[in-house]
C-alpha cells in the first residue's frame, strides 16, 4: 500500500472511531438523559475512542509491520469495546450498577494494559510512541501545569471574593489525603487519559502541524478536540438548554489547554507528559472546588460571563506558550505515526547490518 493511500485510509478509520462513534452514541446518551437516567458512563467511554481509532487504523493498514505492539493495541481495543457496551447497557437496561461497573472495568482494564505494555519489547514501544523519555523535563512541565492550574482558580476565587475559602481547602487535611490518592489513581485509570492523548497528541497533532504549520495545526486541533465533546456538553456537563454556551466554553478550553499540552509534548516527545497533565486537569477539579466528588463535572450552570472569564484567563495563562521556541521551527514537529514507525524500522535495519 502506497504511503499516501495508507495515510488516507488511516485518517478515515481514525475519524470514524474517534469522531463519528461518539456522535452516534450521543443519540443514545441523549435518550438516556431525556429519561432521567445516569449517563455518566458515556463520557468515560468516549475518552477511549481516539486511541482506539489510531490502533485500529494501525492494525489494518500496517498489518505487516513486525514492530506493531499488537498485544497492547488489541488489549486496548477490547477494553474500549467492553466500556462502550457498558455505556449502551446503562440506557438500554437501566440500573444503578452500570456506573460502578464501568469504574471496576476501567481499573481492571488499566492493570491488564500495564501488563501488556511491559510485555511488549522496547523497540515496539519506541516505534509507536509508547516509550517515555526526558522524565526530568516531564516532571517539571507537570509541576508548571499544576502551578498554572492553581493560579487560574486563585484568580477565580479572588474575583468572587472567596479567596479565604480557597485557602481553607488547602488547610484541610482531607485535601492532602485526596491528593495523595491521586498517585495510585493514575495507574488505575490511566487508560482513559491515554485514550484521548494517544489520539489527539500522538496521532492527529503531527498530521495537522505538517499540513497547517506548528501553531495553526495546534489551534485547529483545539477546535476539533472541543467539538468532539459536543454530546457530553449537551447531556452531561450541562443541559441541552445550555449546551451551545457549554460548547463554546469547551472549544476555548481545548484550544488554550491544547497549546500547553502540545508545548509539553513537543518539548519531551513523550506522550506520557500529556497523559499525566490531562489526568491532573480532570482529577484536580473536585479538589480545588472542595467537593472531593467527580459529580462536580456534571449538571453545571454556565453563562456567558463564565465563558468570557474562561477566554481571558486561559488565554493569559496558556496562549503565550505559542511564542516558545518549539513552535518557531518546523524541525521541532513531532513525527507522524507512519514517519516514526518507518524511521525506527529503517534504523533497526541499519543497526543489524
């Protein structure tokens, strides 16, 4: 199969799984929402689809590649299918057990995936961007993101006159206990966050940057990523009546955060930095809100004033990274999946000679 033909086929498969599938399942999600059912499994399941699209595309179009990490890819696809069926089950056969079942499936699946990950040899992990690196820089970027994340909430609480409440959250011993539990929680739930980042940052970002440039490619990715959340915005984060406002806010969030995620990925060429930061972004919300419950993500009330605040603060905190050195030279572009796999295969062939 010619490279151009293979790339087109990969993109079609990726978009069908990563993008079309969530919209189709959004119909079932909307049905469940209209019936007052718990639809929380759908957002969790949706996080898996981008990576599943990449892996399915690779298994179909690169089937002759001996460097394919097949065990890990097939294991991830199997976990995705199980969680997808769990989401459908929650509206087709309503019951209170589905949400808890999905959590156990995610944790058990994540453990199995770690085992499959480490049974793949190093060459396979390197060829398909699974092998980490530059861990010192990764740790520093995670700390930087944490500082920016907390600064955003400091500004928010200060403007609303609740800065004392924010300070009280971090003088409560419960906060530090919850923060400590996030470390094992990452290893038990990494599969969901890997599911998004392996699709958006590892696969799609290099393609968009190659075609549209380092900066425009990242901004376009932010829009694509934001619109991908549309079913969740209408039927989980808010309600259909606030869905449009929520979508605008989501796009702003994904563009601005996407700039930092891209910056961190390009600085390290390590997909795990994006996975870790994404995990932090989602799981710190209950902590800084003082609720210690993931329910804070659902049924939110959103107004245009909130969107304006988000636009101003997130732009100040994150868009400045577009001026960083990594965005000024096309040589800093992370290679696409095909480029990475083909180059590493060629490297190994020369090494054997």
